[in-house]
């Protein structure tokens, strides 16, 4: 479970997060929505320490990231948190010179230092999970946008995180490809993982379990989609 409590963050004089508080539970698809500039992506990046914050706390699976007055957290603490919290970015960030298999192996190999054989075994399991076993030897340029996003998800999952954060995972995809990514998210929650998604896609948000609506750096409303959007 992820607990965010009273997070305050500044960019210069701009108060980007203004006491934001939310919870994302295991086995649920939790979505953050709201207008651009409302603090959604910044809050997501605070959860795994990509953005330091000034006051408040983030607790993820027993690890606590405290406010540091905007200074970076200790590297050892960040490494511990990021073993449990993976992140999938909007633009896929795949290595274009590597095959799909090698892309997915890169996390276990370079982040965890696992042997080559174990890295490959993990990678093949996750490629099967996202339905891309047959693309193991392809390069990213040969894949559709939905397939590239699923490779990025498999690469994150290969490290074995307890939670996965998604930052606008469907914004670069055609509508028919969104279903591919949503199916993977649902598979993760069914397996008991924590999934927290920032999105502008209202169709995706209406199919979540819990929606947090942000405005001006605060979580203005939380609840099931029918309640929040109603």
C-alpha cells in the first residue's frame, strides 16, 4: 500500500503540491485525474523519489520518504524504495539498439545485478505476461505504440516491484491500443499489486477502482468513479 500524507512541494516560488494526501491500495487500479498543472505527475514522481519535496511523507510498503525541504533523498533510501516501486513513463524510453528481450533484461541485469540466465528467465516470463513472447527478438522500431508500451511495462515488472506507477501511459496511443495497456493493468491488480496511474483519459479513469481528482496541488475529491464523476 502507498500512503501520501500532506505533501508540499515548491518549484521556485510556485507551490506545486499543497498538502496533497491519498492512498493507493494493493489489488486496486487507482487513478489520478485533474487539469494540466494540477500536480498529478509531480505527485507520482514524489512517490518513488524522482522528485524531492519540502514537507509531508510518502510511505511505501514500510519505507518512508520524509520531506527534505526540497533536497534529494539519500541514495541508499531511494534504491530501497525503487526496488518495490517501479515506474512506466509516457514515452516508453526503450533502448532502440536492443532487442525487446534485452530491453526487458536490462532491469534485472543492471539494477539488481542478477546472472544472465536469471535475467533472461525473468524477461521471458514478463513478456509472456504482456502477450509479447513472439516479439522477443524484434527491435522497438518494429513494434506498434501499444506493443512498445507493453514492453516498457514488462521491463518494469522484471525487477519484481510491489507497486507500479504509470505516468500518462495511454496518451501517445490510438484508442484501440488503450485496451491492451488497460488489460495489463487489470492483470497486475488481479495479482494483488498496487497500480497508481496519472491520466487525462476519462474512459480509463471511469474504469478504475478509485479515482483521486486533483486541483491546484491538492486532492480535491476521492472515491469510486461513479461518485467522483457524478
